[in-house]
């Protein structure tokens, strides 16, 4: 039976402009985008008057904690929070247990997600100093990218051998995606902090320990490697004004080096550490107000191509530990879009820029097939946003398994009305539906 969904009277935000119109979905794909579309017989009709219709967010950096760390979160729970936040696709990181550093482990993660993910999904292969053969064997679509921790990490996923990095960038068959912090600099800063405070280091020292210098040194190394070997490089969670010098504005399809910023680095600055403490401890660290302003400027001028979450849940008990013991990371997927829309209301961003950085750019840079735009023939991954209905954050309405949010007590100015994944309504009127519609993402782009 043909399945129709008509979204009428929407303010469609797509391709850099906002227009009034209708969208007709047929069997999970967008069949028509126009004005005055007549509803086919038996079509479900959503009247979107007064609401924005956006392409669903493609979050290129999440940690859903499965397998092995599922006391913090799992694919089912965190993808539920994602669709509640307007995230219709996610790319999950490899630092789980066992680590996703082989093609066999990749296949096992895809099997875990099938039939359980409410949003579309893809997974990274993690690089180590010893798995270059696995990396070189990757084919387009087998992983969304190759994740390289060029900074402090757990286990053997810190790639710190210079020769390995040269060979990796020279032969990477897919996009190389990096976490950039210079570990020796961080260790020196930690030693100085211990000399001053002992083990009772205050959270206010975090941006001095995970410093701007540590970030810049590693990011500059990654850019140099990419330029030397012609690799495509995407630098994750950039946090400093200095690093913006490494990036360039301009059409992203012409770039070999692209950059990402995370929503919490656009929202918070170091003035919030006394209030929120380890709840906003993340790596790289949230830094100064001047850095935050530089990041917002770079989003607007195109030097920063992507906005993501780095969603990384930990239990409240784990986050309550002291500075060195508390893990880094915070849960964000349920509120990423409404947080960005608060920045739109404040005049820091436009809604068209938010869509460019959360949907269009991710699809283009990664080569995600038929997603990331409101276009005829594309998968119907769509989000209806009510810009005039406030959304308060409190523990009772959180879907994260960890049960807390750094935004608790805040009321966002907009709310997610409806989230549609592959033409099926996954979230509506403040509730999850029974639809578990996530599909494995397909990719069309390799090293180029």
C-alpha cells in the first residue's frame, strides 16, 4: 500500500532560504516540494502553519556507549533522545568496549543498531598505532570515516607515532576525522596544576590544562599532514580562536580540510565552571568568552562547516567525582537544535546557517546519500520546529539513560514539534511514537 504524508503550510528552511510551502512524502521519500499540494486519498496531513520545517540534523559525532558501556547509554535510549531533539541521523564513535578498530567490530555494531535505532546510523573505524591494514581495507560505506585521536585517549587509541600518522594520512581511503589535543602539553599542564593544588584541582583550571596551545599544536599538525598527503581531513570539536587561522571560508565542496564545532562550545564559556563544575567538563575544554565569540564568527563566515554535539553521557555519580577522576563529556542530543535556535533568537546565528551547519554540510562533507536536504527524491528526514512554544528542561522530561542534562533549569524559546525519520513520525507532541525507523546510512564519497 502506498504511504503518503503531506506537510502543509510550512516555513521550509533549506538551501540557504526560507519559503512557505508544502512537502509531500511517499513511501519514506520526498515526492514533491511546492505550494498548494493537494493531499492524495488516505494521506496523513500535518498542518505546519507557524512552524519551521527543517531537514533533520545529521550529528557527525556522538558516543552512544554501545557496546560495553551501556550503564551510561545505549543505541536505543540515546537515539530516542536524539529524535526528541530533531536529530534524525547520527555517526557513532569507536571508543567503546571492545573498541571499534577492526572491520569485524564495525559489522557487529551495525548488527546492534538494526531494528533498535530510532534515527539513522553510521559508525567510525578507530585508528591505532597498529591497525593500518584494517584502515586500508575499508571500502566506501563500510564506515562513515576514520577516527584518529591525536591527543589523550583511552587504551591504545591514541595515535602518537609520527610514522604511523604519515602512513595513515597517505593511504586513508575515507575521510580522516580527528580529535586534536597535544598530549605532552596537557601532561605538563597537569603537572603544574598538581604542584599548585595537589589532587584537589578546581574545575576552573580545566581550560588552562586542556589549553589553547595544546589544541592548536595538534590541529596544526593534522592540517600539515592532510596537505602533505592530499587527504581529506575533518577536525572535530574545535574550541579556540587560534585554530580558526587553520581553516578557510569558501565552498565546502572545494575544501580538503573542514572543521566542526560543538553546540556546548557555542553555548557555554569558562565563566560557567563555578556553577556547573564537572557537568561541563569535556575534552577539548570549554574555553574563554573570546574563544566562544570567535567560534560563532567562524560558523557565520564558513570557516567552521559543521555543528555537532559530541554527545557523551556519563552517570551523575561518575560526574560527581573530583577533577582528575570525573570523566569528560556531557549529554546533548535532546537539546542541540533548540539551543541553536536560542542563539538564532539572540541574533548570533540565522536559522538558515543552523540548517547549513547541522544538515547540508554534513551530508556534503561525508557524502551521505540522499539526506540532509528538503529535496525531491531524498529520504524524508524532517523536523517541525515551533519557534514560539517554549521548551523547559527538567529531569522528568529527559530521555537520556544517564538522567541529567547541563541545561537543567533552562527554558528554550523553541521546541521540537515533530520529528520524521524515513517518512515515519518518530516524535510528536512531546512524546515518542512506536516507530523505530532508523536505517543504516549510505555513503557516496571516499578519499576523492
